[in-house]
């Protein structure tokens, strides 16, 4: 039995790298610094050890040849999921380029809310070490932060020491929209977060009023979306008085149409604060299951985020038309490749089209795909790289055990070579 | 495999050869002396009438790292104007201002460039820079590691730690982040901006650390020299773009006290505040100071007219520049108590007085600095213009009547504020070869690149001599990389992977004791997870590391 320390996690998005994991054969046990997201993701047992074609066990070579043959006969394959490490994405994009596929990260419809705001007006953002050492006011908009990342507060707000704050316990936390599900946001000295709840559909209005108040525009109503304007005024005043406020949101939690406008309003509000002689930064929450990794690697390889098609021989980005589900539902796609190396529960959309799944061991399917190739999980079965939520720091994932499972990169490269 | 390049006109300033008909032999990737006796030549290229130079080296080009990828993500509309389709041997991608990694490699190679250095590698983001550069085909690459606004250095300076301790930290960082040089961007200013300081002059203190840019520059320039890092401290000065900043620049040159220092994109730091628009050229004074101070090297950061995007570590200045964003969208970031970045799209216009004068100031600088060994040809890609504008820039430098024709078309008030028309100098082919090859290699300390004598790697570019220098330089007949023919008639015909150039200055291993504690207390990663291992560069079977020697007998 071996014990591996300082293990980085690709699962929680916040880049925790202090896990201790016991390895016995191919079983893993998180013995230190686990959480409800990371522990089950690391400890999940290997069940599938070899590829299947039409439900029958075959060798890797046979599965790869079958996958390549299926893809050769297609006019518009779609590669969905796109949940893997940097090398996996490199191989995925090479295969997409070769086969003229559409590439679509499974979380892109969420991430689109951020990308549309970014590509229309931009933002002022920050990273986790700045939060940890500098943030004196955290405004959490529309998301239950501790459910998203259970160790966020412990790691980045209630740290014992910080570079620039005398007492991290004096930081203020304000929730706007959604209330927290637990007490992680309560400071070690017992100071509770302020919570101003509203329905998720009311967020656009509430956020717009908050920005107006930050800008000093008069508001003539007394409440909006159930939140008193006086309370919003108090939040605006605190944002203006803070030395380094951080405004955080999770695009995935803004579940309504045109939510990109909420992201944009928040980002423009942060800009407004910076033009009023103080500092403020945004912090979009993401980074799960390789979503930032997919967009980063697709970004440098094509110029565009990971909802890009190669069917005309060169990359074309369309945040709406290249949606894998849309293409499948519309009958525009004629094959599906599903790549998901992190989460056995994230199975491909159900389709009658030829389907190739390159997935984490343990996936169960409603319809057995034509080809299923179980692959190793980056950071468990092989080394690799993944991006943290702040999109700046790439963590170096470790190999923890010898499972014999191939990496996503090995499988997709083999399919490309056989193409 | 023995290759012979026969009868070309060779410009190899590294060996003092200024246009001499000469044969070149390449064996196993490297240039060799003429073999003695009867030897079978496997492939001979007849280069009569051709001009032969080493592969060009771009010593300051933003080709990899977080801010470059932000720039890409920000500008889908720019990519759509320049789609690049895949071929049997090349990958698809996009071009223009912030090209995709693969297209970056192809287009550089197609212009005869075989090496490029990313000048703003933040330690916290170094992994990304190397991963992006690993996907740039054909070219060699390397990076300068950014220090000077990182909390660890600044707190060491506040605590008045001795130079030896700082040297250890600098050496540790350059090894951990895998760089070949040290870069400072707006010394202390990126940090100051996080404390809400909106400007920081050379002698102004960072409000938290009480440290001045002048002290940071001196400390880091000393560290670079004492560690034996060949490339001088690479400095993006204070007050970039601010009218009147030439005085800051002159002060910076004086303040460094004779230590080797490279002032990058000097054009952006050579502005006076004279005239009706309170904006004027300081190129003459800056060039005079460069000519006088032999410890100073520069690259220009020429601007060209048209759409581009500026991507910089200087969040303080980029925040101010957002007012000029075109299209109006921009990003700044504070990063890991380590550094920052700012990405602002720009459209330089020849009928805009300031832009027109910036263009002239860059050219004045090229023409007024006497020694081509101490000035490098850059546009600070993509900040002044995309690197694909180099052939046009070379023509501006080599062809006075072309230059004056262009000058006569820019904003009339800008024409009045420049003495460009009165400068007769035309760069020679030898001087171009110095600026883009031998000088750049020497400046970075590349032991076996940038020259054509035996022992150098076979990075070679062959052009057809043409009085239209733009045409000549935009389409080489042949480009060889490590002795392999990669470009023919200006098109990539074969691809390969280049190496990553690094230095490994020594440090006292005990430096990690304090750093480990510091990482645990304040940062978001464990020290051992922060350091980039050699494997990370080489494990995919494409990348390699080339370690270059240190200077002055430093072990």
C-alpha cells in the first residue's frame, strides 16, 4: 500500500492539491482533505477494464479500428463531452480537424453565458491567490458556493494568514439571489454572511438595480424582485468602500434565457467600481470536468472556444448552431463521439446515430454504444494537466495507480491515425 | 544525410560575412565544414543568385500564455476574416492579430523565422505558456519569466534581504518556470495597481512594500548579471504610452548604473509632451542615450496601421488604455499575487495624429540607433502589429523613397512633428541579418543558433534577391529547420517540432525551505506542484529542452 500526498484534484475546479490518498492495487482511499465532490470522484472503483464493440469485449486495436471505420463513413460527426485533460483535448481536436467534426464541450451552454459577455464587452477578473490574500468583501451572486466547491471558504477566505489582511475573519460575505445551504460562509469568529434572497428569474432585474446604484443612478421603486432597494444600496455602498471586493457567480446557476446579460451587468458593474477609485474584480466559478481545459486548448488550437466546427476544413465558431444536442435533435449530425474521462455519470445524449464513447470506466448506458472504450482518469490513472476555475493556473495532475487503462489522448490519437 | 547549398550569397554577421558567395553543408541537422575528400552529397540546392541567411529569431513576440489565449478568445470576428484550412500536412486554425498556435508556427516559418521568444511568462501561468508553445510547430521557442510585481520578491526587498538571497530566488524561479531570461513589466506597478495605485513613476514607492521601480530594476539586473544569465534583464518600463515618458526612459537608463539592460518595445517609451497636441517624438534623445550607453540594448515595438490586439502583463497601463479599445471590449486580470495582464484590441490609424506619430517614432528609433547589434526588429507582436507585417517593416527600413512615400500619407500634423523625412539611412541586408539573426541570438545567449558557421544548427533561410524588399522577405525560396527543408516557395511543405531554449542558473537548495513555508501560508498550490518538471515539456515525445550556457564562467 502506498500513500500519496499533495494530490491535485481535477474535479472540484478550485485546484485543491493537498489531498492524501492511499493506494492499494487499483483502489483509492482519500484519507486527508477530502470533500463531497473530490472523495467519491477519486474513490470510484474501476469496473470496465476493456473496450466493447456492439456490447462484446474486444481488444483496443479492434475497438479503435471500428471507431475509425464508423467515423470515415460520416458527413457530420459531432464530438461531445470534451471532458478530459490537456493532452486529451489536443488529440480530440486533431481528430476533429481530420474528420471535419463539430467539437462541443458538454458545459458550453452554461459557459456561453460568460463567453458572450466576454466577447461583447470583456471584464476585470481575478484569481484564487488574490482572493485568498486580498479580498475584503465577497459578493456571491445566484449560486450556493459551498455546494459548488465545498472547500472554497476554508481554502480561500478563512485562511489563517493572508498577505494583506490583518484578520481574515473580518472579511464580509454577501449572498445575493441564492442562500447558502450550510455554514461554510460563516467566519471562524462566527460572523454570518448577509443573505438577500430572490428568485433566480429575478436576478437580471436585481443585478441591474445594483449596478445602477453603484453608478449613482436614482432608483424610484422601493424593492425589486423581493429585495429592498435600501438593501441593494447598502451592498453598493459596501462595494464602493471595500478595498478589493470580489464578485463571483456561476454561469451554470443562471438558468434563464439571455443570462449572458446578467454576467455582462455584473462585469460592467465591476468596471464601474474600478472607475470610482477602488479596486474590484470578478471571479466566474467553473473548472469542473475539464470545461476550462476544453476551452483553453480549443482556444489556442483554433482561436475559438470549444463549440467549434471543422466541417469546412477550417474552424468555425458558433455558440448556438454548433450545440451538439441541437445538431443531434435536428438530424444534422450523423455520428456521435462522446469523450468524458472524469465522470462516469455523464453519459452521452440518447441517439440512434452511430455512437463511440471514450469514457471513464463505470459508465452505464441506456443504449449500448457501437464502440465503448473505457479510459483512465487524468490525475488518477495517468499524469496530465487541467485548468482551475480561474483559468490561469494549470495544475499538474499525478498518476496514482497502474490501472492499465489507456489515456484519452492515446485512444483518440489511435483513432485519428487509423482514420 | 549530407545537404549542400551551393553558390548562394551569404550574409552571416555572426562570422563577419557580409554578402559572400559561399557553399554551406548540413549534416545530421547541423552545419558542418566542407567535408574532406570524396563524399556523397545526398541533396544539393543550387542557390546562385539567392540570398542566404540564418533562420530569423523573433526575440520578443507574444505567442503563448494566458493573455494570448484571452486575446484569441476575445476576437472571433478577427479570426473569421482569416480562416486557415487544413492540408495533408498542416492543421487548420486562424490567422491575423492573434493567430492559433499552429498557424503561428507555419506563418513564422513561411517568413523565414525559425525561433521566437514569449516575453511575458508569469510564473503562475508558465505551464500554460509552455503548453501553448508546445503546439507551435516548426519553431524553437523560449520564454522570459516575469518578476518584479511578485509578492515574494517585493517582500524580500522590503525586508532588505541581501542580493545573494534574491539571486537564489530568481534562479529558482527561472528553473521552476523554465525560462531563458528574466523580464520586468512596469516594475512594481502591477502590484501597485492591486493596491489601487493608478500610476507608478520610477521613484515612486509601491504603497504596500515601500519599494520603488528603480530599486526593483537595479536588484533584478544585478541578479541576472551575477547569475550569469546571458540575456540582460528584459525591461518593459514604467509609464508605457504616457506622453512625456521619454524622461522616465532616460532616467531608467541612467539609473541602472551600467548594468546590462534590455529595454523592450522602446517606441512605446519614447514620447515627449511638446507641440499643440502635447505629444511629440523623443526618439532622437532616446537613440542618443542608447548610442552612448553600451550596456543598453533595445527592441523597437514598431506599430503598423490596422486592426490588432494589445496583450500585456501591464494591467495598470492596460486599464488606462481601455479607453482606446477598438472594438470596445477589454480584459484585465490580477493574477496570483504574482503578476497580471491586460488585453485591449487596438486599431492604429494613419489619420490619427498620435498613431501616425507613434509609427514615425518607431522608424526614427530604428534609423537613429547606430549599432544594429543592440537593436532588435520587433512589433511587440501583436501589440504594435501582427508579426506578419515584418516584410513591410523591413522595406520601410531598407528603402528610403518607399518610406517617404508612406510618410507623406499620414496625418499632416504628425508629418510636421517627425524628422523622419530628413533621415537618409537605409538598412543594408547585413544590418537586417544582424537585427533579426546574429544580434538576437547573441542577445539571448543562444549558443548554436543565428549563425551559419560549422556547429550551428541548420536553421537557414534562402531568399531571391529583389529590390522590393517586402516581396523578398515575405516569401523565402527555402527555409530549413534543423537541417530539414520545411518551407519551399513561401509554403510549408514539411513540419516538425522545435526545442525549448532555457538556462539553468544555480541556486542554493535551501531557498526552497522558506519558499515551501511561504507557498503553504499564502499561495494556492504546493511548492512541488508549482514547479514545472522536465517531463512536462518532453513527455509527449515532441518537445525537448535545450540548456544554454551561463555567462562569465558562472557555474
